C-alpha cells in the first residue's frame, strides 16, 4: 500500500494480487481439483514488480514444491508400506534435511527452501494414508496455476504500463 495525503491506497502489486486471488477462486469453482490455498499462496508469493521477476519467482516456487513433494512422497510410500511410527519420524527428519540440501543444490533462496519444506510437511503430516499422494499432486497443480496466473497478470500489467509510458514519452 502506498501512502498519499495521509491515507493508504493500493499499489499495482496489491491490485494484481487481488485480481489473481479472485481469478484463482473462479478457476477453482470450475475446476475443483485445483487447490485454492496452493494457488492463492503462489499468487501472493510470486507476484512481483515485473513479469520477468514474477516468472523467476514462479519457477523457483514450482521447483520448491516439486522437491518438497517428491521427497514427501518417498516418505509417504515407505510409511504406507511399513506403518512404523518411529521410522516415519526418522524419515521426516531425514526428508527435511534432504529437502534443504536439494534446494541448496538448486541454488534456491533460503525462503524458497523453507516453503519447499512446508510442502514436505503438509504432504507428510496434514493428512493420513493414500490421500497424501493426491494432496501432493493437487498442491503441485494449484501452485502451477497460481504461478501462471501471477505471471499472466504481471504480463498484462507490464503491457499496459509500457503503453502508458510510451504515450507519456511521445
């Protein structure tokens, strides 16, 4: 929010996030398999000052969800097969360490690595049994949808902004 004359007004990023959330909810209405929370979170986190930066942040976010989701699914498959709570606890600890290591190898910023760990935790801890596998897939889909919406909105804003800037320069 920007302050003008003692009051606060929304800036371009605020407006783009609001539009993105509304559009993601519309998509979720027609495609219920898209996770609204994952799409909305991706929009909030990926929306940046320009389309180029939004793209970079979006790709990083999707990479993090893939890393966290894949490692979590490995733990889930083992947990579903063995069903030993102590092994599960150990695997979760090892999984987080591997998650952070993979993110570091992918040269992801620390905040993106932590978000990847949140994906790992949500897949392994938020639900039980086979549903965790579907949750991981739907989280990835929701994140991709949110990142793409953030990119689309940023691209549209960039096009509109550059047109207005060219008109002002003329």
